[in-house]
C-alpha cells in the first residue's frame, strides 16, 4: 500500500479538496497523510469563507511526518505566498520525485481561493520542483498570460506552460467548447500525448474533478507506473467518476 502525502485545503461539504483526495486514494488502495493549508466553508451553493492555516502550523504538520516513508505527493489549494514558501522548502528535501500539483486558483463555483500574486508564486516556486502540473483552461491562461481558447491553440498553451518552468504538464480540456474533450500531456523533454474522449453532458457541474484526477495520477505514480500510463489511468478513472455522479 503506497503512502501519499496530500497537501491542500478542506471542504466542509466533502466534495472537493483533501476530502476528495482521501476518498480517491483510499478507493484505489493507497494511504493518505493529509496536510492542511486552509479550512474552507463551501458547498454546491458556493464558497462562504476560507481561513489560511498559520505557517508555523503547516511547518509543524510537515515536521510531524518526518519518520513516514512517502511514495508520492499531491498538492492542491495553497492560499498564500508564505505557505507556498514553506512547502517549496519542504519538497526540496523530500525523498520522492513523484509530485503532482493541481494549481487551484478558483473553487468550482468560481470564487477565488488564492490571490493573484500568490498564484504567481505557485508558478515561480513550485512548477520547477514538481513532476507534473495539471491546470484547467482558466489556470493555464492565468499562468501563461495568454488568451488561447480553441483546440488549435491548445498545444501552444501547453508549450507556454513548459516555458514558464514546468517539468511536465497535463492541460485539461474539460472547459473547451465542442462535443469531445482534448487533454494534452507535454513534458520538458518533448514528449507529447493528446487524449480525446467524449464530453459527458453536465460533467463540469461535478465538484472536485481536478482534485480527484490529480490524486489518481499521483497514486499510479506511487505505484511506479510511467507518467503517460498514470495519466491515462487517471483520465479513465475520472470519466467513470463523473458518469456516476452527474
């Protein structure tokens, strides 16, 4: 059973955040070590409040698991620059290189979970450290400061994310228009894979999909699957989850 370190915010409704991470990883057969960065009050009706954990408490949480063997790390919501700095410092000294960052900027309801300046710290401090970044269209446009919105420009957007410092990117196509979704995997060594699948009607209304996809990929990386296969297994898992929960 692999040990996965999960770093992110809570969700009082259980639909997203660390709750979704734990549910996904436990279902697949992994064990979670949850590290909390923020406590949020949110649900299907939106985000009501978000409270960032003090940096000293975050550091204490990380210190408390020093004796644990960690096979992979999944990172979600980090609400401010100070917490990002703590996590970046920790990751530089960790044993595993299997680190997946879901660069959360907004909740499913569209509320901001991180300031613009802190989100840029995600790019500058964490992109070069982690092994995979999994942005959606909105997040990719924010980090690259590009306004690409169609399929023809999607590959260029992924390339811009690599140039911004990411080692590998899974650019999710769920918010593109059209009857099919197109996800693009691109690594800094030039490896590129395009994955197309049928769009599930109303699938974007299911909460926590980004959390679950990144957690699933992270689990399979912990199981020593190569990244392209881990991503393919993650996408297939998420398709099934969305179909069962719309």
